[in-house]
């Protein structure tokens, strides 16, 4: 059984390497066009760089296409993250996220907020809900756009769910529904994170996660 598990894991890693090469070329070209600095693969344990946090960070993740720079006066970090999880039932789950992290300038103390696309199961984000057990669905949603509620379920600690409403106004949630879906969004410890968990990667995807993430950071800073 152990040998079979090792073979499956090796096959997953090999497939990931082939996919990574194509994604690297696309991200590097995008970074050059946007004036960002492309560093390529980084090792979270040995390389001197700021690790992209958010819910997807772990002791085993591998980061490709580490890219940093500024866009519209906001510090942006872009990374292509791959991780393999060994579940308690013996199965192997592979996860890949394209992640854009945008640093907030003013609203550093905004409460933890996670926007889960309704077409995706909590299973895809089980690490998030394991690490932050206080995250609960926000039930008071009268001021949210109906389109937003059809596409996202917002999560926040109960103690801060009312404060979140200051940022998630009707207009903001309507725009998120129109331009962010199907990406997950997290606001945590002074940064906005936009996650693309889809299999295919395009230039359009890269533009959306960066530009939409910066737009949301600008809105949050202006409200604060």
C-alpha cells in the first residue's frame, strides 16, 4: 500500500511539473507586460522572500512564478501554488491556486472575511475552516446584492460580521458578483487575496485576479 501511494504521489508531481512549465511561461509574459518582477520558483524554507499567506499556506506547498511589483500604487504579489494533501482515509488530494495578494494601505485592521463561490464545496477549502474554526456564514445579508448572494457565501467570525457590512455594501457586492466570480476572495491581516482554483490558466485570468484585487483594496481603503 505504501509503494502504491508513493507511485501515485510521484505521478501527481510529474503531471504538475508539465503543467507548471506552461503556466510559468504565461505568468512571466504577463508580469513583463504589467511591469512586475518575475522571480520564478521559490522555496518557502530556504529562499529569502515574503511568503504569500492566506488560507492556502502550509509547510508543504510549492510556489512557482513568484512575482512582485506595484500596480496602481498597490504592492502586488502573484504566485502559482501547488500542494498535495494526504487525507486521513489514505487518499491524496492535489490543489493548485493562482493567488494574487494585494497589501491594503489604510484598512489594516479589517476583520477576517472569506467569500466562497457557491459552486465550490467547503471541501476545497477545508484547511481554511480547520484553521479558522470561528468563521461562520454571515446570515444578516439584507444589504447585499442578490446577484452576489447567488454566487458567493460570505464568511466571517460572528463577532465581526456586522463590521464587515461597512465594507461589503450593495454596490461593492454587486461589482464582486459581476467581475470576481468564480474566484474565491479572502481579506486577512491587512491584505486582499484573490484565488483562482480553476484548472486552465489564461491571460484574462491573470488580469482579473490582479486588477480586480487592486480595485477591491482601493475600495476598502477608501471606506476606512
